[in-house]
């Protein structure tokens, strides 16, 4: 009996040794596989126009850290959002879907249905540690689904500290405290440069340099060039510089930890600047975004610009493709990885955008293709003056004074234009401000008809609709003040008649 026990013990020991050797052989391979997967970071600013960075030609803006990323990465010159509205735009990016395919989340401050997956969940399932630091503004309507609901983040924090409300104060801390055995996906969402201009009150000259001077800012043609507007723009630029500062701190921290080489970083904004004729607009001033990708391990021809058409819904597909994760069947975008290999690669022919309720009743749709921007407006009777915070701004009030005096220029008059054209067509290279509407020009009739049919196709395939009872105005159009006490009234969200939140068809791309 003792001999038998000794034999069993000997066999057990040998088995343990064999297993240990096998694990020792396998672990380096597992570790190597994990280390080759890139880390992923999306840095998203709040309300920053595409041309308010130095690398996009703004000589008044101080953005040295973002400019450095553009020099060493890929700068996109034709990147467009699906919505120029905070929460719909962010919800669209995190899911890779058009706003009207997100249920109520097509409109500001409303929730995403729980059946729609997020890229953060898909990456968690692929072994990534995930964190959202800063402005969230994305929520889920759990009451409309059945549990269990998937986890969306390992960590969520607001990113603010006393004396710094910009949303970026905890980005470096999050990097340092992450679990080191996993690759990571960070969604780093600045609160800068949203109105309120707390950056002025919290300014630290030792960190950010001197404040921007009103006399140095570049005033767009559709704004009044007066002292109030210039100060408004200078305060806005201060917040852009604070955002840039935190981008620089994070890049330095990644470099110190020897992570920068194999980390894919995207920098973009959720919509245009929070000024009249920008935020919420379907025109470039609202819908175009600065987009920079930085990934030294993968991007070839560093510093080359990419002029191909891209959409913000392509970011989700790109992140999954870069991570080697399966694509999400619900995502409607395409991967941008081909543009990392070749800056001239074309990944899509068309980019679609939409304008839904953001403080005011609206239903506008746009397609960019063939160098044209075609817009269709289902609520032409009202102006596109911008959101309530913009209407309440000094810049808008300056325009009101010019209007009362009969001194508006044609560019400024467009802020108040009502009724608006039901259709607009612009050749964007020749008309970057989109002030020359070609929709009734016979020379462009063929192009307009082709883009109109293309928009019809997208609307039909993705289940879009313009219900008669869209959400009504919640704020006064000249003061920005609420029309009623409590939350604004809401109507039917645009995709509801066709259950667009259940459709995954991407439409033309």
C-alpha cells in the first residue's frame, strides 16, 4: 500500500512539473500577444471648431501639443461628424451609428436603447481595460430593455479637480493607475471649451501661458467684429489652450512609460464652436471636425495629411480593427486603417449628417459627396440660429444689435434667415463658408438631383423619418431663455416611425 502511495505521489509530482513547464512556455506567448495589441485612446473636446487649431491654420490659437501630434501622425482635412450636437454626436461615435439609429438619443440629452452595443463593451470583451474620464453625456435607457445589461466601462470619473473644471485633470492619473497586465481603451472627454468660460476664472499662467488677447483672435465673417465678440472668442481660445495642455501631459506620460509607440490616439471634437452659425449647423462650421490620428507603430508617412472623406462613425470600426477584435454588426461605419498605410486611400465616397432637436425644433439632413454639400431641411420655416447657450452669448447679442440697426452683412444675415431654403447645395472647395447656394442654379441641377436621390436612398435604408410631432422649441430664439419651467417638452424622435434603432443597414458609403 505504501509503495502504491509513493507511486501515485511520484506521478502527481511529474504531472505538476509537466503542467508548470507548459504554462511557462505559454505565458511568454500570451504576454507577447497582449503587448502587441495597441492601446487605444479617443480624446474628444467639447465644442471646438475644426479650424481652431494651429495645425488647421488658425494663427491665433495656441495648440502646440495637438500640432505636434499632427506632425508625427495623420491629419484629416475632410472629417465630418454625424451630428453637430453634444450627446447625439458622442453617442454616435461610441456606437458607430447614425443618431436617428440610436432611438431617443438622436436628440440632445436623451438615452441610447440598451440593445445597442458600445465599442467600450466590445473592447472589454476582447481583454481591454476601459475608462471614461471627463464629460460623459452618454446614457442608456435601461427601462426600455431587459436585464442583464452589459458593462460599458471599468472606470468612470468626471476628470475635474478644485481649480480645474476642464475635464482633463485626471487623465495622467488614470494612465498611471491602470492595471498594467491589460491593454487599455481610454475615452478622455474634455469639458473645454463648453460655454461658461471657467477657464478664464481658473487660468494658471505658469501652466498655460498668457491668456489670449481679444485683438489677436480671428473673427469669422458671420460674427460681429466688436469688442464683446472678440472677448468671447478670446475666452473660448483660452479653453482650447487648456485642453491642449492636458493632451501634452498625457503624451509625455505615455512616452515616459514607453507606451506612446504602440498607442493609437484620436483627437477630435463633438461639434463646432459654440457660436452663431457653427454648433448644430449642417454646414462645415458646425459639422466638420479636426481629426488627428497618432500611432507611430502603424501610421506610415508620418505628417502626411489625408484628404479623403471620413465620418466620425468610422472611429468605432477603426478601434476594433486596430485591436484585432471582431466588428460590431450594429456599427455602420468603416475602418480608417487603410488611410494609416496610405494617406491617399479612399474608404468612403459619401458622408451623411443630421440636425435634430438641440433646444429648438429641427430636422435637417446632409450628404457630402463629389466635393459638394447637399442639405435638405424639413423645417425651413425657422432659423438655424444655434443652440440656446450660443443665443445667450455676447456674440449673438452683438448680431442682434446689428440686425436692429439694419447693418448685417449677407454672412451675418444667414444666422437669422427664415424661412430657410428647403434645399441647399454648395461646392465646398470654392465656397468654404457655404454662402453661395447653388440649389437653384441650372448648371448644378444634375449634381443636385443625384445627391438628392443619394440622400433618399440613405433615408430609406437606415429608417430615417421626419414625424409631424417633432420635439418643439424649448427656448426663446432671441434670448436663449427657457420657454417653460422644468424640462423641455419632447415629441417623436426622428427614427421612431420605422424603428430605426433596430436597423443596422449603413446606407450608401
